[in-house]
């Protein structure tokens, strides 16, 4: 098993697809949005990606001028825009990826749950979720854990306020 996606096997895909029932829309930062839109929007006849492709998406960016892939560019101050989205009736928002937007969401207590999916592959590079976050300001409580047959582990944390 390797980086070719074999860790995202039938069990993992089934879990991820079922989890999408909890969400009305996606929230993305620009880099994750551009990466996923370029690849995932082209996929057809895949239950998981078909579901994601159909869902509304919101993109936080100060440099992007237009969106595709059923996405809306958030206008104005991102913290206020996300607070407004969270107050709307319906299901939760979901966000994939790690970047600057995560730090903003954490700093303003706009994250209700953090899921960390650990896949036993050493990559060696990448962004760190908690860079520039004061460790004393972020206390997480482990709420759930799921171990998959392929060796990956999904950890669910809730920020303590």
C-alpha cells in the first residue's frame, strides 16, 4: 500500500461517504479549493466524489476573483462570513486540507470538531496544522477514534473552550 490511494480503500471510502450526510456544504481555503477543483470536479461515476461535486462550496480567499465547481467566493471579512454561515439553519460545514484558514478558524473559535485521519505513510514535508498557534490557547479533547483495517486511524477532537 502506498501513496497511490490504496489507503483510501473500500472501508475508508464507505466511512467518508457516510460521513458526508452530516454536512450541507464545504469550506475551503484557496489552495485546497484550486487543487481539489482541478482534479475532483473531473471525476464521474464515483459515489464519494459525485456527492462532493454536487455539494455547495465556500471559498475563503483574498486573491481569487472567481470560482467554479459549485463554489461561492466569500466576500468581506472571512471570520464574519464564516460566523454567518454557521448561524444558518441546516447541517454542519466541513473543511478539508490544512493551511492558513485553519489557523484563523482556530484563533476565532470557529471549529467545533477536528478530525485527523492518520495514514501510515511517511511523506516528509507538508504544512503543520498548528503552526503559529499558541499551544496554551488550544486544548483538545479526544472524542472518538476509529481504526481501519488498512492501518489508518481517524481521531476526532473537540476544542475545549
